[in-house]
């Protein structure tokens, strides 16, 4: 009797996670606030310009702590072996975001070929953007590679994205397989950036950024709320108790003390208490996608997730 060994299952493609920070708010703040804002941004948002594997960064930096939490809560979705951080100028203007997107594209292309050469498998890219870092991610859809390289983003996870006329239509691009737009109606910073000052006609662009994208079958828009605001700020890592970050910690604690159930603040989308929930949120939304449900939430009807 001839024994036929079972077929070896194909290897899973490497999953690459890239974190893209948002605007560096101190660029547009008056001097006293700018100094504080800069220290906060350097502490928690991302201060390393360029494309870096997480192992190249200071292991006591918040970027590394955030990556560690992502990798621990969901090693399949966010494997630490392929965890990267992309830092850009953070300037509050359209051209800066387009320039950053071009550089990000070049880095992703290079990494793609490096992984293919090393493993023989094409990687999947999961890119997480915060604030205007989300628009850096969306601008990837506009880039045409002269060598014909076709970049595909498996999951574009947009945290508190200022939805703007220049990028909102880019969700239609085949470059993105699935898009997750997570936001809070408490977050005023998400919508405060003006986009309509230079418009020729009032109907061309809304004056301010918006919260919601047009509906699309591969888009999930979720309203994120604290059901009972976490009290561990400043206790789960020593970084939040240092320098200017202590002011941030105390402010968030005060907000949470005054109202336990509320939408997330803009800064909370990059802090550890929320990051611990991110993989679970993505899993819930993936269940809706996989079930064939109408995952594309409507402008006035978000998927509401309470943490």
C-alpha cells in the first residue's frame, strides 16, 4: 500500500504593521503652549523621522511600549517581528502629507521586496494612522510606481482621521482591501482643521474637516466610547508620569473623574488604555465583514463600540 504524506499547508504571508503619527500640533501653537505640545508629542506621538523597525528605537520610548501592547494582545494581527514606525514632518498642510506619503510608499516597496527575498512570500500590510497620519496613508492611493509595483494595504486602520475633500474619495481605491475608521464625537481636534478657506465656491469644501467618510462596502466606521473610563493613566507605564506628560495624565484623569462614560479624546487614540482594545475592535468589525453584513456604516448611523 502506497502511503501518501499529507500536503504541507502553505506558509502564511508575513504581516507587517506600520504606525504613522499625526500632525505635530506644536507647529501651529503659540510659544508657551508649543513648548508643552512638543514635549507631549515627543513623548507619546512619535519623534523619529523616517522608517524604522521598532527594535531600532529607544526601548523605553512610548512607540515601543505601544508596539509591545499591540504584539501582546494580538500576535497574529500585529506580529512584533514585522512592526515598524514611520515618522514624517508632521506639518499641518496638504503638501507635507503628500510628500510623506510618497516617502512611505518608497519604504513599503523596498520592504516588500526584502521580505519576498527573505521568505519567498509577499507580505500583507496593516497600516495604522492617527489624525492626519491617516491622510498620509490615504494619499498612498494616488501614487503610481514607475516600475509597475502594485502596493496593497490589507487593513488601513484610521484613528480619529480628519475627513477631508482631498482624500475622502480615496477610500474607493483598490489599493485598500479594508478600511476601519474609528472616531469619537467628543473629539473636537479631529474636525478643527480648516479645509475650505481657499475654496472658490462655498459648496466645494466644508469649512472644517469632518468625521465621516462616504459609505463604502469595504469601510467600517465605528464610534468609540468609554463605558467606564479607565483609571490606569499614569500607572501602567512610567513615561506618563514624566515632565509635560504628567500634565496630560492629570488632565485625562480629571476628565474621566468628571464623566466616566464619554467618547475618547483625540490623544487617547494613541495611548495604551485604548491600544489594549484595538485588536478586539478590529476583530469585531472583521466579524461583520466576514458575515457579509452591511459593514459600511452610514453618515448618521455609526457602529457604536463601548470599551
